[in-house]
């Protein structure tokens, strides 16, 4: 399918790009790797008047390791997956980047585009031909158009239940990452979790003119390890049905658990942090019962909706528990391996 | 309005008049008549349109032609030397790794990128490298064998 017509510009500095995006507001859209923007435009989910190509901006493609690890937003997922520093210091991120789509997506797709990925659902991500057999939905249309997942629901305010399916975000949130955003008002650093609004209609908390510049990840403590497990229909290409990232830090004194983070992807319009797992495990040694308790907490917190094709929401909820149960022992094993090395 | 740009394809610089909304796939097939690169899903799912950009496989259907300026583009037409097929092409023919042929150009370019960077890959590495190239005749076993045979010969 042909792309709709658009104006194309390729600013070479971040200031020029910010100025242009601020001027064109909702008529402009950023293109980085284009692996999400191009299919979305072909399927007429968006028809921006102007595409602002940020890939010509110099100096946004890097992995630096000084006080912390910094990744420029235009760094490709393929580069991150293969990077020596990332494999050594943040293996969970290398793995998560390597789980995105297929090699072709990772060679073109950037970390910035992956974090700013739009949300998805079985109606929204279909061809215009499919969509025309139903009314326009709330996300694609106006504020009084109905969500096509629950078109007959009456009386309640409209909600978009599309799902955030990026693979690197759960891993990066479990690693405690921040992001640096450049906008018309200058630079600001926010926690990565705060990039996500949870509102399916406007899932990414960026204003007109805002560009994600870099991802900042603190060095993990030596006695910590993380695992990202993804469940999808096929082993490649597909978006996650569920993704679970766990990150465990142990106390060097007695090997008890100091900190635990569990983040679930693809069950809501934003990544979901499982609250309260720290209280379950803090000061205790990991046992099978403890793993069960944490997996049950993750299961309780996950509320997938019938927004994806391929399996039921109940199956996805169950998979959250199973993936958490698999991930925790794997992370502990990694800790023991690192320690005995 | 059309713009004149230059693309470096298989080592040759070509002048093409394009619209901003033309994909590299459309320019290769329609402007340049290079129909070796296949169009199938046109949405970056199947890998049939794979070309190498600076040596790495990407979907030409998701690449704007205007953004391919200044980069090395490699298509299936660039592999054979005169009448001699590239070893991967010959191996695919010899081992029956081609059925309908639609996935073949993408499959061969992806395997070429793999072998250029890693001359003796494991079977797992081969399968992972071609995981973005869907073969709907499901001839994967023979495809993997054909790639392995070239790797073993070169090793
Ligand atoms: C068949 C297929 C399968 C896929 N499978 C997966 C998968 O399994 N997991 C997964 O996570 N993704 C998947 N993707 C989606 C996509 O390929 C990746 O998420 C990729 O990382 C997106 O990066 P990009 O640079 O190509 O983004 P683009 O398409 O260029 O941009 C994506 C969005 O982010 C915005 N954006 C990009 N960069 C910035 C920036 N620096 N600042 C602010 N906004 C920005 C764009 O405006 C756009 O809205 C798949 C895509 C396809 C077509
Ligand atoms: S979940 Fe969102 S995108 Fe999907 S039909 Fe409902 S409103 Fe539209």
C-alpha cells in the first residue's frame, strides 16, 4: 500500500528539530527508524502533514559508560543487542533489545522509537479496509467515538484500552532507568515510568516539540541480576502477548534479598510495576514459597484486556504468573554464577 | 513534486526522480525495474523485500527512498558475477532450497549479511539470523542446510 503524501524535513541539529516540531504541533510527526511510523502511515492510522526525520541529527547514536550508562536515542536495537558494554553490564537490556521483532526491525529500529512506541489493539492495528466495516474508534476519532473493544458500553466515559507492547521498557524500568527529554523549554530528566501516561489515546507523555534524547541507566550493584522473559505466538517478529522483567539485588552480608523489581509489559496501556514485592522478599532468602508469593502478586496486578489477537486475556494473565515464576530462579542462578566466577 | 536524488545500488550510483512518500522498494521495482527485490506484505512483517543497507538487512518497504541517500544499498541483482552465481545462490539451487522463490532474494541477502560477519555460524545462529524472513512453502530445513553448506565450504 502506498504511503500518503507528506512533507519531509531532515533537521541536522536537535534545536532545529525542536523548533520545527513546536511550530507544526499535531501536524508533524517524528520518524526515527520508521519501523512503526511507516506501517502506521501505510494503514492510515496517522497521516501527518510533515515527517521530521531526526536521524540526520548528529551525536544521538552512542553508548557511554562513565558514572552511569547512557544510550543515545538514535542507537539501534541491533547495536544495543550486540554491544560489549551492554552485554557485560546490563545483559537484561541486551536480551530485551534482541527480543524486538526480527533482525530487520532491530537494524533499523531505535531505542528512542521503541520507548515511544504507540499502543496497539486488534482494531487499531488493522488495515483501513478492515476498520471501515466498523465505526471509527475513540483513539482514531473524536472524543465521543466509542472504543471498538466495548462498542455497546453505555453511560461511562470513553476509555482507550490499547496495550503498550514495547519490549525494552519493562527491562529498563526494572533497571531504574531515567530518560532525558529536550523540548521547547530546554532539557529535563524524568523517570522512564513517567514517560507513560496509562491513557491509551495519548500513551506517551511528550508535548509538541519534545524529543527523547537519551536513556540513563544507573550501574547495577554487583550483587544484582535481571531477566526479561517474553511470551509471543512465534519465536520471532511478533509483539509480546506478555513480557516480564525481574531485577533482584541481594545483601552482600547474608545473601538475603535487598531489593526486587517486577515489571510487566503488554498487559495495559503502560508498563506495570508490581508494587509491594519488596515487602514480600526484603531480608529473606529466596525459597520456592517466596517465588510463589511474588508470582501471585504479579498475577493479581496484571489485568490484560481482550485487546490482542491470538489468545484469551485469561491465558495472558496466567502467563504473567508463569513467566514470573520462571524468571526469578533464572535471575538467582545468574547471581550465583556471577558470584562464583 | 518529484525530486532528483542519487542512490548507490550494488556499487553503482543511480539517478532517480522520486516523491518523498516513495519507499526504497517502490523505487527499486518501479523506477529502476529491479524486480529481484520482492513485494509481499508491504508492512515489514515477512522479510521478502529485504535489502542490505550498509551491510545490514532491513525492510525496503519500511525504508523511505529519500533516507537511503548516501548509503550502500545491496540487492539480489548485485550478487552474481557475470554468469557465475554467488555461492549462496548456487547452494540454494543445488539443495532445493527454493520452491515458489518469493522469499529467496531476502533469504539469500540475510544469509549473506550473516556469513559476511560470522563465517562459521552455528545452526542456532543461522535460524536466528533468518527469523525475519518468512518462507510460506515452509522450506526452512533445506534453506538452513544450504546456508550451512556454504559456511562449511568457506570455513
Ligand atoms: C512486524 C513488526 C513487528 C514488531 N515487533 C516488535 C516487538 O516484538 N517488540 C517491540 O517492542 N516492537 C516491535 N515492533 C515495533 C518497532 O519495530 C520497534 O518498537 C522499534 O524499536 C521502533 O523504533 P523506530 O526507531 O523504528 O521507531 P519509529 O517508527 O521511527 O517511531 C516510533 C514512535 O516513536 C516516536 N519517536 C521515535 N523516536 C523518538 C524520539 N527520539 N523522541 C520522541 N519520539 C520519538 C515516533 O514519532 C513514533 O510515534 C515491530 C514492528 C513491526 C512492523
Ligand atoms: S482500545 Fe483504543 S485503539 Fe482499540 S478500539 Fe478501543 S479506542 Fe480504539
